[in-house]
C-alpha cells in the first residue's frame, strides 16, 4: 500500500524572534542558527539561545558550524539548547562526532565529488546535506545539478542550494530527499526572512507531497 510522504522543512539563517515565530507557525520542522562569524546570518550564542527557547517541542534547533574548533562547538552547545548539529565546512568524521548531539554533514557539490563515497565517509551522520558550492559556505541562492544525486542516496539527503517556492516541487519530484533546507529563497535580505515567501515555500512543499507517494 502506498503511503503519503511528508518532506521535512528546515528554514535556516534566522536572526529575529518574529521570523522564528512565523516559521514555526507555518509548520517548519527545523530552524537553523548560523554560528559562522563571517556570515551575514551569524547569530551570537546569547542571541541564538533566546531564539531557540521560543521553539515548541518537536521543532528541531539546528546549529550550523563551519570549521569550528571542538571548544567553539562546546561553548555554543553549553549556551544554546540545540538538538542537531550541522557541519558545513571541511570537517572530518572525527570532528563531527563526540559532541553529545546528533549531527549532519554538508557536502558542497562540485564536479568530481563522488557523493556516494562522501556519504560513506560519514556513517555517523543523521543526514547528508547537499548544497551548491559557493564562496562563503552556503546561503548563496545557487542551484546545483540535481541529476548528480544518486537515487540510493536520496533517503539520507537534505536538499539545499537555491531552493524557493518556484522550484522546490520539481526538486522533490526529481530527487526525493527526506528534507529540504531553505535560506536565501525566503529572505527580504540576508538574515531577514519574509513571511509571505516562507508561507509560499511551505505550501509548495506540502502540495508537492500530496502528489507523491512512497
């Protein structure tokens, strides 16, 4: 018997309480906080802690790190009630593990990268997030070639990179990821989310799910 699919939605790079509240009200499954100081979406731990405390039960608070030291990750985790870590840089499997929280590893997709081999290198990851290769580690609004994603990898894939309300249905149909991750596609400016764009994105995902079955 076919079952209805439900793609999980992560909205990343939030910096304001009103955006967090809106994302939750719209049905986002996860909220991402960026702990990479060069990013325009960076939030200090104290600010992120206040935002994360607004999340109700069963909404995941994700902390995004880029080549951070173990001490830096530990200091953030001590202040912010995170439930999932996202490593978006060049971290090794050992760098990602041992923080006391589940984690996922991002791959910045570019020619020559073997995604199956990449995923095998990180067996402890809850998921593999696939993003476009851009300067500045994510949030660049660039789409990569989805056809390079092996079908067998889809159940572990969180798809990111240039997604918006206009293209996410096609992405779900072609890739079939377990989750999607959006940042620039729902923004007025970097770090400033737009309620209407978030609403349209969530609606597009849910409509696409209605048309897909497992």
